[in-house]
């Protein structure tokens, strides 16, 4: 069985307050985008489960990969036979795109279907929430307004179908703990939930990512990508999550590959 986990964007990200447990409450909008990995499993040929990864190097050992953690999580409650897992990694990691969370969630869904486990979407969301704050988003895989630590979802009506997405990820690693340490929590001046209902041309300077101030000051090249996207005609541009990817939404097809040499770049219409 094969599936194709997709990435997501954070459209806006406000850090609202720091919690007593050390985490931060936030508000953001998750939107699925067509950057996809490929994930497949087949019956094991050796009588034991194995994991194989190709494409972008994810690093680390197989047992620490979220796909394997998803398998072990369901294996605590269900009898799942040995399988050989193959993943072709195309979603950049450390990019604020949720690629690892997507792989884990899609693995849960694929196991549920393949072995007729009978789990509902709500039950799959409970399992996936144990793997990562944003993992449960990928179960239904539809736009949501997210609060809490990014784990409380409210469905929202938003379609960007037909708009053209340009996403650029430079070869820069942004430490998420560092990004959080430099942000001062505050009530947003422009609530995302209010402004997301307005035309995209009004989002600029209203739907904000609170990480941009600190990340751009430490890594000016990331901020320059956002500025260039606007110069090239983006209706809206922003960093996704804590970075380092930056995306621009256009009302027509463009080709900016020559502007961002040395970077990962994705260009396609939104679905």
C-alpha cells in the first residue's frame, strides 16, 4: 500500500502567551499544500519490520523516525504483522512545513486502512496527537485555525485553489528553541481569525508571523527572500512556522527558480 503525505503552511503565527509548563500558546492557520513525500509498506520478506528512506536525508536512526513511532504506537493496541516500509522524502525538514508529522499521520491512516483496524478519524487524531502537536492536523488534512500549542483545531472555510505558490527554503537551519526564546508573547493586534476572511491583498502587514522579527535579525537572508517575493508580485508572503522556508502566494504563474539558486524551491498551483 502506498500513500503520499503532504506538507502544510502556517499562515500567520501569533505567540500569545507562555504556559506554566514551558510551552507557548499560539494561534495560526494550517493549510495543506502539494509538496509530497511517498510512503509505502509491503509484507516483510525477512519476518521482521524494516524501514528504508531515500530522497532527502532525514538523518538519525530508523527507530527514531516518526513513521516508526507511529507504527509502534498502533502496535501497542493492535496485532500488526512485520512489514517493510519505504519512504521517499521530498518535503524539506526544518522548514516549518510539518513533513515529519505528515508522514506519521499518513502512516497511521494507511495502517488503519490496510489492516482494517476500524479506527475513526477522531480516534486517529487521538493517536497522532501523541506523536506531535500538529500531527493530528494531517488526519483530516483540511484548513484549520489552530490554538493551544498548535494542537487545538477549529475548521475554517478557506480555499486558495487556483493561486500559485512559490516556496523557497534556503540552506539555513533555524533552531525552534532559539526562535521561541527571542519572541515576546503578546495579544495580536490583528487576529488571524478575523483577517483570514478578508481578500489576500489585505493580508500583508496584518497576518503576521511573530517569529520573523527574531529570525530575520539573526538570518537576514531569510528576510530578503520574503522581500524578493513581494518584489516579484506576491499578493502575500510569509515565513512558515519558525522557518526557514518562506512562501509567496501569487495570482498568476511565475518562474522564480533563477532568483533563488542554491535554495530548495517549489512552484505550483494550489489545489
